[in-house]
C-alpha cells in the first residue's frame, strides 16, 4: 500500500474518532456517562476580586488531616503531612486542621505547584525564632482559615537565619504563591524581624479579626492584595498595606494605627469599608507612573475613609502619581499645617486629574501647594485657603443661603487650606463658609470654586501643633504620641 493511501486511512480514522468524542462530550450525561470535575478548580463570585473558595471560611473538616501541636511534639492523624526537625510539612493538596502550641517551629507547605491546600487554624500558638511561623514554599494556592471562635497567634524573633534571608522569606507568615486568609476567628501576627504577612503572588483576605505588629510592612503582596469583610488592625513602622501592583478594599473594618505610609500600590481601589489611617508620610499613595503606559490611580467609590497625619513633613493625605477618582463614600483628611503637607496631591504636572462625581470629602492641610479638583468633575467643590494657619480643633462649616448646614467638621490638626465637596453643593447657588472666626459667602459659578490664595506660610515642619487632649502629644521626631486619641467621625 502506498504511503499516500496510508495517510488517507489515518485521516479518516482520526476524523471518525473526533466525531465520536464530540458526540460523547455533548451528550455524555444523556448516555449515562459521569462528568469528571476538578475539585480544586475555583469559580469566581459576583466580584472579580474573589473566588468562591476565597469566601468559604466554613468548609467541611470531617475528612481533614488533624495536626496537633504540643510544645516541641507534633502529632499527625491522616495523610498528606509529616513532621521533620520540629516543623510540620504539608506535602499534598487537601484539607488540614491544626491546633495547639508549637514552641519553636513552622507549618510548611511544600506541595506540587498545581496543589490547592486548605489549612484551618483552630486555636494555634506558633513561635519560630529564626523563620516564618507559616511558610508556603510551593503550592498553587493556600487557604488559611480561622476557625469560628478560635484565637490564633503567630510570632517570630528579630533575626532570621542566613538560609531564610537568602530565600527572601521576610514575613511572620510568608508565601511564595497565592495565599488566602478567611474564616471568622482571630489571628494575631507579631514579628521583630521585618513584615507581618507576605505573599509573593496574591494576598486575599475575606474574613477574620487580624492584628499585625511589625517593624516593616503590615500586609505585603506582589501581584494583588484584595480585602473584604475582615476586621484588621495594623501597627507598623513602614507601610500598613502595600502591593507592587494593586490594592482593592471591598468592605470590612481597617485601622492602621501607626505607619509610614498607610496604603501604597500602583492602583488603589476602595469600594466599601470603614478605614482609618494614621501615617507619618502619605495616607494613601498610588506610586506608579514609572513607565509611559503604566496607569496609576486612586479610586474611591464607597465606604468611610479617615486619614490623619499629626507630625508629617512634606506628606500628603491622598497622593497619586496619576489620577484621583472619587465617585462615592465619605472622606475625612487632616494633616498638620506646614511642611507642604497636602491633603490632596496628584500628577497635574504630568496630565493627571482629580475628578469627583459623587461622595463627600473634607480634606485639610497646608495651602502652599494645595490643589483643587479638576474642572471635568460633575460634582461641585470648594477649595478654601485661609488667611492664616488655623489651630487644631477649628470647626469648618458650610451653610446654604437659608442657613441649612451642608457639612461640618472639627478638624483635629492645624491647617491653612481645606477642600470640600458634597452632593448638596450646587453650581449657581450661594453658600457661606465658616472657618473658625472667618467667614466667606460665595456663589458657585463653576464646578470648582477657589476661595482665597494659597500661601507658603504656616508653621515650620517641626513646629508646635498643640495638644488634642490632655495626653495626646507629639511623639519622637514629630510622630504621634501614644496617648489617648480623640475620637473623630
């Protein structure tokens, strides 16, 4: 038989097989065939930021491997995990429940790169002197679930081993791959070395009460850092929440009680949540724009945001190397006057814009480099530059022509400029602005109205800002003291 005839026969056979497989695929269930589904496959929820597995903090533990920590002794009941040199190694995809105390060791995930691993922390107390307490060396994705009603603690020492440093493991919880934290229990992370919780891929948090204390960053990721429905408290010396790419916050309560910069990424998106930030530099910083085609912006569309900076110098409340887009939410910003502390700062010199189309904002800082919203905004705003520096505790109020209050706030720190916008401000209407003993009546003739001129005045970068109460005083180097904070809206 010639070669051509053999090829023809092979082609016919392949075609027939393709037709048979197509029929079976389309009608398999009718023919009684069982459809095989990858149990590890993830489906996306109504939000593109979270999968169904991300949101599932109450999975079935009936067939999970049980890992019990007892000081320097570890017991494993089930498959997929083993003990080596005082640490637990999880080597297979599957479900694991961990409880008890580990005096000096780690939980280490070292599985195949396609593996999904579920770990439920049900009352753990893990200390590791020279390494992270939880380590993901390799997996596709790890889900760290905080069991309902559980209290969990991860603590590490102040100096990691040379091997650990070479591997760039720089967190008390550290992952080379995607990491999700969910559930309803609590997690306290404390380290004396570097960062709190680190993922070199995505870091997703969808639940739990989480407290992080670290000399470096609080939450840190490379690819994406998405948060919703969690109660998070962060006390750090560097950035509170930081990502090389993007930060998304869709709900929950976040208190960054101490930080250098509060939230930092190329793109920062806030859709909901109750967020309070105390920083010594920028409250929120979109730090991209290093290349011509890199889009960088801050988008706020909902929630309540408070940013406070008592002792910063050349700091900004909301700072973008590109655009600022506000379409909803309630925003309060207070930075001490002086040192060119801007409440709002964006890349106007490079074509960036700050556009407001909804929401309420009252943002106070210095007037030296104060910027207004862009004229392409659809909601009216007022940039008020005071004739002198206003002392801490000055009340700012805007009333309409009938004396009805539009907005009012007792600004906690001194200021000489304040940016105000509200859905209740209307172009063509007349309003009176009260700033301490000053008042100004103005008719809004355009979507952006500026009252007064920006000046380079105000106190110096280390000047006296006064006291907010009997205990809250300036800390070292102009930082916030440790006294009781005044409760702001």
